[in-house]
C-alpha cells in the first residue's frame, strides 16, 4: 500500500519540555490510523506539527511524495492535508454553508463556482442540510462536531487529521461518527484519528500508534498495540 505521509525523527521542545522526541511513522493511503496515549503524551502537538500550525525543531515530514516540513499550514492545506480541532473553531457569526465555503475557497484553493458545488456535496455527506443556513455558533454539540469535520473536508483533502471527535458524545453518537469516518475513508480520503475512547480505536481503525511523553511506544494492529506491555503500563495503568 502506498505511503501518503512519512514522519522521520520529528522533534519539538518548548523550553525544557520535549513534546516530540524522534517520532517516526508512516501512514498508508486509504487507511484509518489511530493515535492513542495519556493526557500530555503529545498527540495534539503532533497534529500541530503535521498540519504546520507548529514548526518542528528537527526531523522531516513528507506528504504525498513531497517534503512539507517547512511549509506553512495554508500551503499544506492546499496540498491536501487538513485537520480538525477537539474544540471546534468555526466563524460563529457565519452560517454553516459560509463557513464551509471559506474553507473551500481559501483552504482548498477553489474558484467560487467550484467551491459552492463542492460544499453542497459535503453538506449532504455530513448530514448538515437542515443546518445549512444556521449560524455556526448556534449549533448543538453533535452538529458542531459534524460541522468541524465538514470544514476540513471542504478543503477537498487527501488526508484528514481528526482530533477527538467523539469527546462528549453519547455511545449512539459515537457510532454515527465511526460510520462517518469510515465513509470518508471509503471515499478515498486517508484518516489519522486521535481518540481517548478505546472501544472506538479498537473497532474503527486499521492500525494504532501509541505515544507517551512525546515518544512512540508501539505501532501495529489495534489489539496488538493495546496489549503491548509498555502501552498497558503508561496508558492503562497496568
């Protein structure tokens, strides 16, 4: 399977705190890769490094065959690397449609007609037709999370980084998001997914990697990673 993302010896420190310590892994095109780890493990910082919101101290990030290590976030987005945030950050006084249109126009670098057509498709796929003209700031939690994922998809990405979309949702709502993310993968978009809900990571991902204190502990099939002694020690308290 073709590698769409390759991370090599990635390092990042904030003063004396090292949040990424020689992290290396690959993401294969068309898979759902899960990332687990305790609070403070460096998961969200890793997303910031991959998306270009945070600059690495050293190491290399290759996306779709190109070195993007030093590209700013907007150029990575236009290359096809999108992300969501655990706490959604929409333009609250703009409608759902207009939020997605901004993402398509500037993140996806589409012209107006192309962007409007694509946004209509995304709204339908994400189950947001009824909320199309609702102000983003008035959406309930489930729809805010759908909208956050839709904004990333509006850039027409090749790979999307999904940050704890299940947090705060009911079991039934989590199942809805598992189905959504599988549908995204089936449409040809690769997914890298941070989540604390272990059941979700076991059932929804093709592979897992585990982090702790900015270091990669394990990588492989989900059950194998969960059962690894180092993962059980730092993540499950075993």
